C-alpha cells in the first residue's frame, strides 16, 4: 500500500473536514484514513508497565434512562486489569496526533444502582464482573515531554465508551421497576432495563483536558521511543531525580 506523506495527509484531513459536517464523523473518517494508510511517522507503542491491575474504586457511569426511568450507576469498589494494550500514534501536523488506543481488560467489583421514577427511589447493589473484552477509542491529541513524563492534551474524543458488564443487578432492577409500575399510572419500559444494563457507559475526558503519563509508568526504552517519535533528543527524557510532578 502506498504511504501518504505528511502534507498529503494534512490536505486529506482538511478535505474530510469540509465533507463531514459532524466533528465526530469527521474525526472518525480522519482516524480511519490515518491508520489505513499508515502515514509517514506513524508509530505503535506498548507500555509494559501499563499492563497491570488498578483500583478504580469510586467510579461513576453515565446514567441509564428509559422513559420516566433513570438509573444512576456507580462502583464504590472494583479492580480492573489491563491484560494487553496498544497505542497507535500518527502525526497530523500543527503539533497534533491521531491516536487509537486498544485495551484488553477484565475486572470485578461492586455495582451500586439508584433507580428513580418521579419521587420514588430504590437503591440496590450487587457484585459485578467485567468479562474479558477489547475496548477501542480513537481521538486527536497533542503530546509533549516534561521532566516528570509526557503531557497529553485531549483535542477530540468520543463522549463515552461502552464496557460490557455482567451482574444480577439488571434482573433485580427490572423486577423493582415492575413493582413501582404497579404503584403509579405510568407505562414504564421495565423490560428495556436488563438489556440497557448489560453495559456500563464510561464518560471520556473532554476537549482541553490535560494529564500526565508519569515516568514511573514508562521504561527508559518507552521514553526514548516517545522522544524519538516527537523528534526530540532521546537523552531529553532520562530519569529525573524525582519521577513525580505535574504538567
């Protein structure tokens, strides 16, 4: 396959931005064009220290709504394991990069649900399993090195990403919904709850959000490859006296 040069790709990006009126549709088209054509300078990264188990207790998810129903979900206790991952970066010019992140995850924890119908509320909790699955996100970011690591700034991302979950809470909430439906003159779509609660919708960082990939998550080889990708001297990211810091 013939590779696109950087300026050819920038012209393609501008053309796609003119064709697609929706920013998200344009972003998706640009990402697909980027990774399908393997533009000059594109790199794939795997950071071995990222493959680990993380405590993500206190997570909240996007509410589930169905008619007059609202279910607010949170996870006060959980562990998520990143089994494999791959980060694909492609330079677009003007300091921005197309990014595709693929992560294979699994996990378990506690799921807390607050079911609301008008002034009536019911709270339930249960164990939840995150079955092994692959999650993919594409976006547009900028990236720069700092003594404490690499700072990523989000320019475009989907608003949310869905993760499949398995919990007995879905069936229990549907039964609770049916009991509430019998107490009020409302037609509640209770049967839709079970299918809607087969996944958790996680909000993603908004445009303008910045975060640090700290040095303690990167090996020397990782830092050197990222510095080389950015066109910086590879010695610029050597371990500082302290790996902690802020952008």
